[in-house]
């Protein structure tokens, strides 16, 4: 029989992902801060819990998908939290993007309660979550990865164990570096093309067929063309991720000169009140720098 699932964090990603588990036949009990998201889970065939404690008490697997390290720590360590209330032997699958060190510490603290943890952050965005084609980068023990794999296969397409606890987060940090720099490069190209009077749709189509083509250019094309910056992936979250990768790189002595510049551009968008927009809004920053 399938493991019983608790799902904490039903946001842009957590809602469609948990619904994919329900569609795959899993029994999912969820908790999140917004009532409308709990109603949505119940409508999809899951069970809405009134607290984390209630959601996790009978669960075999506890999936977490919340914004950042402070939220993961709150839901894990609080009196109402996972470590106090989950069964011994339960497996936590943390899919949030957080600092690698938080994942390492969580695995260590959970072990004292007989609870196992893997870090399993994802890439692929809201569309990847809805279509269950996420890339899932895992850190932890081989046996726990093997146990979680069937469940992860209901959520994603490329599922890889990258190394010990925290390794999934390190790979995700690299992912966020590549995505931010790629969006910035595409945004600069878009502004340059428009100012040059070239037909943008034609230009992006042909660019996508060559070495400049990318998932970013494909997935964000309409955002760029229509100046539609509804998230998606919020600038606030990418700001958090640029902090994670900058910090982790400093710790190991890796130099990220271009990443550091793009991190500043993300921070500047946020400072200008655009933190709630999709990260494709880096285009706005290029427009401002170009006098528009
Ligand atoms: P979101 O803000 O839409 O959702 C976060 C959810 O966490 C909310 O529903 C909130 O209620 C819940 N939450 C926060 N604190 C909680 C608490 N104490 N108890 C219970 N629930 C709590 O964020 P999102 O876009 O779904 O992102 C979630 C994570 O996934 C982040 O770490 C993000 O970096 C990562 N991620 C996002 C995307 C994307 O495209 N949106 C893609 C890949 C990875």
C-alpha cells in the first residue's frame, strides 16, 4: 500500500504538486497558512488539517514546500512542529529551496527522534509543477532516496541523488545562479532588439533554435513580449536564492562575478517595490537602465 502523506506548504508550487500525488492515488493530508489553499486541497480529494501536528501525526512521509530556511525551521522545530509530532520512522522530504546548512542540521536533529530527512528541491517552475515534469535534486541517504523515489516520480521527470544531506540544496543554488544570469541575458537581448526595431517574436523564435535557445527563453517569452510579470517565481524568492548561492560559494572559495552583479540587480528590483513580481521582471531593470 502507498505511504500516507502529510503536505506542509500549499503555495504556487505545493498546491499543484500535492494534487499530483492525490491523482496518483496517495492519501494526502495538508496544512498551510491560507484557508483558500486548504479548501482547494479538500476539493481536490485531500484532507485539510488544522495544524502541522494534526497533519503529520499518522504520516509515513512528510513533504514540506515553504519559502525559506526560517519557515522550514519553524515547521520542523516548533512545539506544533514535525519533529515533536511525527511518528518515529517517518521520512521528511523537504522540497523547499533553503541553505544547504539548514538541511544538514535538520537531518541531524531529526535523527535524534528517529526521523529521516532528504532535501529534494525542485526546478521547473509552476508549469513544471502542474505538468509533473520537475527536475528534483536530492541530498541524503541512498535508502531514503529509494524509498521516496516512487512518490517523487509522481511530481517530476528528472530525479537525481546528488550526494549527502545538503547536496540537493547546493545543486539547486547552482540552478538559481544559472537561471538568474540567463534571464538577465535574455532581458538585455530583448531591450536591445526592441530599441533596434527588430520584430521581437521573429527574433526570439530564431534565437531559440540556436545555441542561445534555453528553457528560460521558451518559458519566459510571453512574459517578456507582454510585460506580464505575474508570478510564477517571485523576485523575493530569487533574492533569497541569490543570497544562498553567494554565501555557499564564499564558503568554498568559488568566485561568482557575474552572479554577484545579477544578485545586485535582483536586490535593486526588490528595493524598488517589485519583489512580488515574477523574476522575468529583470526586464524592467534593464529598461530603467536603458532610459525607459
Ligand atoms: P509560495 O509563497 O507560493 O508558497 C509557500 C507556502 O508556504 C504558502 O502557502 C504558505 O502558507 C506556506 N507556509 C509558510 N510558512 C508556513 C508555516 N509556518 N506553516 C505552514 N505553511 C507555511 O511559494 P512557492 O512559489 O510555492 O515556493 C515554495 C518553495 O519552492 C520556495 O523555497 C521556492 O524558492 C521554491 N521554488 C519555487 C518555484 C516557483 O516557480 N514558484 C520553483 C522552484 C522552487
